[in-house]
């Protein structure tokens, strides 16, 4: 235990923040059920479906994300008969739950719907959505803004073995253009763009300027790790979506799977079935996660006339300093450890040097101690 202490001044301490990023690639083979759907877990409550990277009963399996669907109470889909609409109340409740957490309430105390441009005042509302909730294992502290990308099939001829016509969904421009008016932190707008060599998005739905060739199709909440995909991504422009009629050969609606349109899938299929149809359309997902590393750096300064003696009892032999051959010799000590103490001299942190540092009255040191948390 130290017997000599030196106070640190405010100039001897600084705080820093470092952001560490890790690339997360998710291929369509895993999402579509690489292990004959053994990595896809459905629950008796039927409110969402979980995707794992290995069969979920395996001890080495890691949870990747959950999928669920929902629509607003004032959506046109809510008008369908409760008998014909599978899990209608659950889907409405899920939409309200996600909106309550991610969007919040308005001044009257009502839950606000998802807003396409994020201003929450006017504009297009997202009332029929698919929700992807990524696990904290992948997201860590947050998804890095501007790194999310997802390729999905929008082909009229639904075939899990052939993705056919695809569009790319990304948070284009979100590095500098994002929203902060959410209870859960920052979020960005998701845009769909045509895959290379394809023209699957209706030209009238594409933006202008920096958003040329991009059509809004959802939202991504970075700290929460939640992706909200609008039903417009799988709907023709004539029915309120963003897809060109050429996607389905000029038909009136694309086949979302098993003969269902997207609206049919949300009303006539269970949540698990709708999740299955979406998973088979995902070719890949990739993004960078973020770990926020906060550090306190202490500069421990040793002046020439300080710490030239050791408090170790073995430093003396018969009241004589061991490292001095003559009484006139300069004292010598070796620094091996740095200890940080509280105001009442309680040891809080210890740092060991890689090798002892010789210290005598002719030498000064500044030792840098860094605490990460």
C-alpha cells in the first residue's frame, strides 16, 4: 500500500470517446432457413418469429433478429373481417406497441403513427409495416449511420430459389441526414433503389436531387436496432406502392408469395407465415455495428525530486539504502506500478508497467494511465 500520495490537478485528466465498428453480413441462405428451417423458431403466442444462425436448439446458436408484421387501426387492412383476417387484433396491437416505443405520443396523448419523412407533422404515414428487430449481440450499442443495406426480391414470380428482380434498401445519406425526434434516439429514412441493370421502381416515386433514383420505403432506428419496412416496398405504384407495373408483367399486383399480395399476406396469413414469405425474399443484409468506448486518461507526472525512494521495507538493510554504495551517492528507485486512489486514499485502479523504470533525481517521467468503460 502506498504511503506517499500526489494529487492530480484538473489538467492531469482528460476524457475521450472512441467508436469501434464491426461489419455484420447476413446472407439469404441463413435467413431463408439454411438448416431446413431448424434455425427458425416460431412461438405458441404467434406474435413474432426468431431467426438464429444455427439450429436454435444448439448451444452454439446465436439469435440474429425477430420478424413481425402489423398495421394501424385506421389502415384499410383493419376494415377486413376479423374472421377472415388472421390475428387481426395481434397485428394492430403490434403496430401500436412498436409505434408507442419508437415514435411516441402526440400532445393529445395518442400514439403517433410511423411517418415516412420523419417530421411527424404531415406527409405520408406508414400504416402497414414489417418489423425487423436485430439482437443486441449484433447491433452492440447502435447501428452505424449510413451503413445499412438490404437486397430483397420483388419479382412477380415468387420463387425462393431464384430471387429474380430485386431492389436495394439502404439508409442512403444518413451519415449527415437523420432524425432525433424519437424516444429511442436517432433514426434514418430507408430508401429503395434499383438493383444494377434493373428498373423495378416506378420512376414517379423516385426523389430528386441527391435522392434521385431513391424512393422512401421505411425507417431504421439506430440505437434500438429496429428496421421498419413499409408495405409499399412490395406493392405496385397503382395500389399505393413504389414498384413499377412492369415488375409483374403489367399485372395489377405482385405475388408476395403463395398467391398472396402483400395486403393479402398481412390480413389472410398468420404472422409466422408472413415472416416466412419475407425471409425467402431477403437476399442479404449488411451493416456496421458500433461499440462506444469511453476512456478517462490520467497523466501521472513524476518530477525529478519525487519518488526517488521506495516504501518497500526491503529497500533498506541495517538502516542503509541497498542501492547506495556510498552515503554521498544519489538515491535510486525503480517504478513498477501506478495506483489511482480516491480522495480518502482508497485504491481504485492499478496499472503495471511492462518493465521497471529507473528513477533518480536526474530523471522525470509522465506516465499515462487509461481507464476504459
